[in-house]
């Protein structure tokens, strides 16, 4: 082989590793887009404070990482090409280097798949919580206080709403809409007149078009109980927080009476004001708001030094 051919082959071998990882990412993206979609359109959501700046910061962070990787590649590429060219010329490659390279490439491909799967779930959860938070703005206009991402004992409360008719612990669950379910709603075709992407509650189970769940119901109840116990101790007055389970973007119905509200995010403003769970005085509302606000800022209950969340029973 000519010197030029050896150089081109060396460069191709080096770049093939990068293209292999890019190929894995491209395949995962194509598969995701072909099988599922987000429950709500991110572009249709109202912008949160500093949303534009957040996007610019993320873009610049990616640019910085790209610049660092590009710098490392520019410096090391000539040496790597020269080394590979020398091995190609003599027609012999160190077995340990080849084995290590292939094992490293396989590991990077596996990590890409794992991180992509995690990123897909985080993207889904983030979109669902933003959709719910957008709708909760309407409750603030009705006099409710709304808190987001309240840190508890090893978990978090997605949204906590406080008003004169009670305290509501809102658990948001993002679920992808599977493209294969587009033409069916729990076994029904669109010609039946029913809405697509429907989830219905029946006898303690959440029934989606292709699967069923029970854990979100248990989680919402458990977290509301934790909020009740914490606020009762923190304020010195009985507080009975009510769980609310939200599935943004899904058409939610109930075929049997649910233990608490299970709704679409668009139903929150119309549902919560109608619930008469606990009549709170203005003083109780202010006490609860103070405790929640302090916890959001410091993760500790001000004015209740002896209270520790781990002492609560969550059964």
C-alpha cells in the first residue's frame, strides 16, 4: 500500500470509533421517534422564568464540552495516525491494543444506550412537570399558594397546593404515548367515537392502552400521608393533605370511584377548588405556607427543632 493509502486507512480506523457511537445514538433516536412521543407538545407550553437563558446556558455548555473534545482530538490525531500507519506498514497490530480498543468501544456503546434511556425518561418527567406547573398558575389567580419540587425525606413532592379548602399533594406522572396505540383506545378504534390515548381507573388499577399500573396510586397516597404528618407536627394543628395524581396529555376517565382525584393536567384548575377536604382558617393557611416555604429554602422545618422526617411511618 502507498504511504497515502496507509494514512487514509489509519484516519478511517480512528474516525470509525466516533462514527460507531454516533450511529448508536442515531439508531436510538430513530427508534424512540418511531415508537413513542411526549404526552404534551413542549412548544405549546408557557415559558417558565428564565427559560430562554436556561436554553442559552445549556447550548453554551455543550459548545464548551465540544470545544474541549475537539482540542484533544486535534492534538492527539496526528500521533494516533502516525502510530496506526506504522503498524499498517509492517502489517502487524498489538493484540492487546486491538482487544482493549474493541472492549472500550463496546463499553462506550453500552453507556451511550444507558444514558440515552435515562435522558429519555428525564425529558419525559421534566415535560410532564412543566405542563402541570403551567396549569397550576391558574390556581394562583384564585388565591392558592403553589410550591414545586418540595424536598421530603429521600423523595420530593412534585407540587404542593395550599388553599382554604385544604392542602393538596400533587404527583405528576409522565407517560409516553406509544405510536402503536394511536388508532386504539383500550381496544377501541377511533371510529367508536372515543378519544385516543386514554387511561382509565378501575378497581385500584390504572389502565393504559397497552399496560396497567398501580404504583403511582400507592406513591401518591404515601406522599400525601407524609405531608399530612409533617405539617401536623410542624404547625401544631391537624392537617390532612389530599393526594392528586396527574397524567399530562392523557384523556383520564374513571370506571369506578377513585380514592382521590386522578386527572389530566388541564382539569386541575376546575377540580381542586371543588374539593372540600378540610376547611382551614386564614391563620392555618399562613402557618402551612410558612412551613412549606421554609422547607423549600432550607430543607428543614423552622420552629420545630425536634421533628425529623425519618420518625414518620409511611405505610
